[in-house]
C-alpha cells in the first residue's frame, strides 16, 4: 500500500496561485474557503530584497491530532495515509479545527452554501453540481484530491503548477520522485516539534 505525500520545492514556487485556483475549481469550493494557500515573505534589506513563497495545505499527518479529538470518528486516516472527513459523521463541534496545529481546516457556515459564488442567492450549473458535496455545519479540508488519486491521477494543484514546485508521490517508494527529493535535498516537515509526522515536506 502506498503512503502518499507531497513535496514543495520553494526554489520553484513563483507565487502565481494557479494551485489555489485549480483547487477551488476542482473542489467547487464556496466563498472564503481555500484548501491550499500560498504565503509570502520578504527576505533581505533594500536594495537587496527577495520574496519567498510558501505553499500550505493539510499536511495529512501520520499521527494527526485532528483525528485524536474527533468524538464521532468523522476524521479518519486511510490506509494510504490520506486524512479525510466523513461529512455524514461530522457534527461540526470544531474540535479538529482547534486541534490542528497548521490551521488548515474550515467549518462551513450555512451562508457560505446558500449565497453562491456571486452572493446573489442564485447558482450557476457549475455550482449546483458541486454544492451537493458539502454539508453546512461540517468541517472541510484538503483531501489530496483523493478521488483523482484513486483514479490514477495527481491532485489538481500538482497537475496545474507551471513550475513543477509541487511533487506528489508514494513516500514509501524509494524510487518515487518525492521520496528522492526529500532524501537528496534534505526535505523538512512543517512544525516537526508537534510530533504529528506530516506527509508534506519543504525543500529549498
């Protein structure tokens, strides 16, 4: 069984946010909901200043605190390491949102599903077919596009990245590009002191 993870190559990320747009479209996300974001930071002093872009999403931890605190078992880890939320079991208590050290979970408010992307209360055909996947009062997050992965495809953000700054693969496979990059370029996990063993690595 594979153990899926993602590598972010910070030298390649240009902060174009094509990943965020692809994610919004693939998942038909409501207003103010993002499964992936790109943070930016200025480094240096004038006139020698540069900007660093830092992509973020759910880290699909091997030992996720969001799963520990979930009282209904809605948050669960698949055999391949992808962390999912079962909306049929989620009661919207928000425990997982608080427990996540990476702040990458969103509790859906009723208004986010009823107003539409244009906040008119009317829905396009595109929205109608996508809104059915969400339930107000439940928590949502990045799922590594598990339906695409199950079909042999990469997550939408990976496919869309124009600079190949996102690399997705089996971290247990020593021949996978993701695994080799982590080893060769000394990939680092976010907030390792939290002891969650994230499946996301950053290389610089």
